[in-house]
């Protein structure tokens, strides 16, 4: 069996958990301890806790949110943290011939991983900004709404019938632009990875493509990268009921230059989707 390391790279809320779930069931080792399910991700996150913890430490040490939902990417990595990453990688290489990991924060450190894993393969997940920003907005608003829904019946009635919609619209307008900048930051790093890597190194897909073409993606990874994968159908993993309908994100963003930048980057990313 050929030695392969696969980096699953994509922005938060882009389907990386869904695809990681599928690859995990196909037999790819994605970590000794994986981050489990949550209300915002009912099937599980499938994030390798070892990489996740180091990424969070790097962000925290740079006084940045550990979520990685940031619109900057020049993030210094100390020698200490680089050595921790090397150690994690070395142990996994000793334990597994074929392995990979998923954590959206990986997108912020792709230059470092190209240095530490020069022969790695990359599965790059692309999703349009409206869907990603919508999902982030809905998730954060739900986290805020829970405290109102936990109150007594009269307070819940006032919230649901008089205050909710006004608060929701104000919240969307206050945060949509920021989350679009986060999407741009992540996808700029993914685009840089694609443009500086050889074509055979990166497989670029939209998760929705897998609904009808999972065998093409799986066969590409088997034939071109030598991954030993079971023939598990993506339809066994995918649940359409968990996919939210996108909002009209552009209407919530007053900075139309930012919207135009996002739209142009989206077109550029989509042009790099691998033709299978």
C-alpha cells in the first residue's frame, strides 16, 4: 500500500465534515480522536483533535479567536508550535501508511503544511459564499436565540412574535460583511495553494458534486493517489434535510465592493474545480 497523507482543506460550513465522514467510512484514517457531534453539526465534525488543539493554541497565542473565523492570515507560528505539528505528523506517519485530517483552520496555515508535508495531497472543498455566510449567520443567531427560548412562556411569546424578526435582520446586517471577509480570506489561501501546487497534487470539488459523482472522486483518489478506499456511496452519508437554504446575503451587505470581490473570487475558485 502506497504511503499517502491527505489534507482535507475548506472553509467552515463548506461540507468538509460531510466529506470527511464519507472518507472515514471509506476507510481513510482521519485521527485517533475525532471531534464529535453538536447541534450545528449533527453527524459530527470529524476534526482530528490533535491538529485542532494546536491550531487553537496558535490562534490564542496570537490573540485571535480560537474558532479561526478571522479575516487575516499572516499568523506567526512559533518554533514551539511548529515542532508540535512536526511531532504529530511524525507519529501519524509511523502509525499509518495512509492518513489524513480535516480542520477548517488548516486553511490559515497551508504554507506551513506545504513545508512540513511536501508530498501531501489536498482535497480542496469549494462552496459559494452565500451558502457559507448564510450557514454561519444562522448558526450564530441560533446560539443567541437559545437564551430567549429558555425563558418563561410570556417572554418567549414576546420574542417569537415581536422581537425575533427585528433582531434577526439587524444581526444579519451587522455580521454578514464580516463573515464574507472571512470567506474571502480562507478562499484566497485555498486559491494560492491551488496555483502554487502541481495539478496532480490538488483535487478541487464542490461537495454537492459528490451526490451523483462520488465514484468519480473516489476512483480519482484511488487511481491517482493510491488511496485504498472502500466503495461506500456518498448517498449513505448525505442528508439533504440538514442543508440550509441560502439567504440573500448581498442584500445584508452595504459594501458592494466587498460583494464584488467575493463574487469574483467565487468565479475564480469554481474555475479550478477538477473536471472528472
